[in-house]
C-alpha cells in the first residue's frame, strides 16, 4: 500500500483530500498532513512516504521550493502538485522538475482517482522490480558467501575474496579455528524411502539444528555440501581448554540429534588452527577423520588426533615391513612398492586373529597413503576419479587374501608411479619455486591454489610448508612483496597512485590504500610526501 503525505496551507483542503483518499477502500494510506514546505520536510523524515501531494502556492516554503529539496535529498519520493487555474505557469515548471501529475483546485474526485490508480499501478510495478532485484542480490550474496566459505575450506580463497567477507556477512574475529564435517548415518534411517524422496531435507534439517546450537555460544558458519554432509566452521578465542570445549559440544550435538529425531550422525573433527590460511588444513583433517567411520561405525565423534594414532600398525613383527613400504612409495619406486605391498598384506593376514581386523588394518593403511596423495594433490588421478569411500567399501567386502593382495598391490603401485612422475617433474624445494614466482609475478593475480597446482601440492599442505619455512603465511608474503614494490615506485617515479596499485597487483584502489596503511601506518600519498 503506497504511503502519501498531503501538504496544503488550507486545512479544509487537507481534510477533504484525506477523506477522498480514505474512500478508496484502503488502497492508499495517508500518513500525515503538513501546512507548508518546512513542516512537510519534517513529516517526510518521520514517515518516509512514497508520494507527496502538495499545493504550489504556500507561505514560508512553497511547493516548487519543496520539490527542489525533494529532488536533491529524496529522489525516490514522487510528487503530485495542486494549483488553481491561474497558477498554470508554476505547474509547468513543476512538471519540468519531474512531478508525476497535477490536480486543479477544487479537486474533482474522479480525476484524483484516475491519477492515483495510474500511479499505484506504476508504483506496484516498481516495487515488484525492487523486490525481485533485492531477492536476486540476496541470492547472489548467499552464493558468494558459500563460495568464500568453500574457498576457506579448500584453500583456494583469494585476497579480493577475503575483502568481501564483511559484505557477505562472514565475521571471524577470534584467533582459533576448527572445522567439523557432519555426516548423516543413512544406515540408521528407519525408512529409506523418506530419504530417497527428498534427500536434501536431511542436510537442511541437520544444518538448521547445528546452526541454532552454534548461535547459543559460538561464532561459526554452517552449510551443507551434499545431501548427507554438512560443514561447520567454528571461530573462538584461544584458550588452553577451548578445543576440549569444541569436542564436548560436538558430542552433545550427536546425542541431542539422536534423542530429538532418531537420526544419528558421525562428526569428523579437524585439529585447531590459528590463522585463516590454515582453515583448509583443519577441514582436510576433518575429512580424513570422517573416513574412519567405515572402520569404526557411525554415531560417534572421530577426531583427527585419535584416527592419526590408529593408522599405525601396532604389531612389532610388522613395524619394519610397514616402514619399508612407506619409504618405497615416498621414493616413487613402483616395483619395490608392489613387492613390499604383497609381503606386508600377507604377513598382516597371518598375524591377525579375524578377517575384520585384517580389513580394518588395510583400511587404516590405505587412509594413511590417501593423506599422502592429498598432500601431493594426486587423489583424483590415483583413484581415477573414484571416492576413497568406495575403495574402502571394496576392501570391507573382500573375502579372500588373494583379492586383498591384488587390490592393495594395484592401488599402491599406481600411487608409487605417480609419486615418481611428480618427483621427476618438479624442483627439489617447492617453496623456493613459489617465492621466486611471487617475486617475479607480483603484479598479476596470484592465489595459493594456483601455486599449489604449479608445485604439485595440496593448497593446505603448501600453506603449512610455506609458513614453517618463512615464518609468515603465503598471503602475507604476497602482500608484503607488493607493498615493498609499491613503496619503491612511490619514491622512484611520478606515477599516479592508482597506476602504482595496478602495477603491484592491486585491482582495487581502496583495498590498496587500506593494506598500505595497515602495513606502513601511512597512506600512499603520505608516504610519498614524507620522504
């Protein structure tokens, strides 16, 4: 319903016009009246009307003067002017300024209704367009938000995307981060038909349930990544007991979900990390932990620390065989790997007391090498685009030692071949390669994901290596390198600041100014003038 303000210095005209509009059966709402332009401006600030119906000839501030101010400060408000027959010159001026229509005093009801009906149709059309545009913008913002969160998870987020976090409503004010990957236990759903009809409802339900719990005491973001998996990113203050609280909260989520809905979930919990660039490491660890669900069963919390310990084969008689197999794969010796695999699996079958124990240890072994493949960015090629979950399910369904040996020999032999190819195609020190590339190409877009592809490593693993060697994150190194070069150009050239920003890899001048000031304590202009 459009809102209208009536402005006229004669009370009888205001009351009469209000009465006529009221008789339109609620299609318009008169929010107030004013007797001159000054009072009208006060009422406009108070009520924010969509339309103003104003007389032209008024004391203090007339309708033309009011329209000038509205055009300047409230351009969205549409104006209808009223005048006597002798004031038509003013009417023409008002129409030139953008008035939608005019009424001649005394007001004829039929003419008033004709104008209001026409303007209402136009107003409704504009509102529909605005609503549609707002919805599109909201959806675009939500897609961007999801993209940025996924970028944090897989390590592919860029500088420019980090700058958009506030815009999409992502705030991570604390120093500690932890990722949880929540998986629906489908085998415990009482009626599988419900899942098949609308599987997305389950992930939506889990997302909403966890989001409500997050909002009771955490800073965090929850979003589904499939019909059965939901990611949670928690951000919290760094304290000695913080990670213990995260683990306790995850256990409580599992219990409450089961009690409330009879649906069970398994949660993979990554380690605690302390900068935004290593969130992807925590996410990968949560993924790895969750894979052990195939071995341990569902309806539980699987922390990366606990499954990491379980990966080691704990029989003294096999320790040396395990070490030799591990070394042959990391060396990329495919022939030796196949021999060591055959020997290891056969010894394992002889040492274990049940087929289930053999299957569990083989799954643990494959998950260990899956992590190696993840670090080296070889997973898709190694598994030939299959999921590791399917490979482990195949192991759990294997019933003969011959099949077990054949499967493991094929998988680990192929991985060893790929490690050999990778080692043959890159330099010995990937960090030196990355640093040299940044130093030579700082003026172009550079992302961690791009560098990871260049040196055949997983982004989060490269991020960890980079920080361990240089003491700063990859993103901080790129930023510092660009700012150092921009400082040199500010002093050694007469280039405009906007051109220097572009020449040093900043696509946005505002972002360049903000980063420069953060690192130097001065704006680029102040820095240039101070020397």
